[in-house]
């Protein structure tokens, strides 16, 4: 819970450039279009709940940890 609250400020890390189907989450394919260097292994690390999708919270944590560049600053 502490992690969730500490990253709440950047929970809007998911952009429409990444989330092309508008479901509020990014699949591996969607994430790879925006971040071509993302491997399946890195995707699995980012997808902390292992549901096969990266949600806003997971995306914000990945950006905060430096696993992904901030989509807002790279857009």
C-alpha cells in the first residue's frame, strides 16, 4: 500500500500514445510500439500483478524506477 500511495502522483503515466485501444492498460504489443527496446522479460517485471497488462500504477512505478522513460517528457 505504501508503494501505491507514494507513486499516486504520477499514476497518469499511461498516455493515449501507449494505450491505443483505450482500455486504460498497455499490452506488451502496445508498450513495445512506444518503447521498442522493451523485452518480454522487462514487461514481466513491470507487470507486477502478472495479468498480462501494465496499468497506470505499474507504468508510474516503472517510470519512477527508471525502467521506462517518462512518456510525458519523451512525447
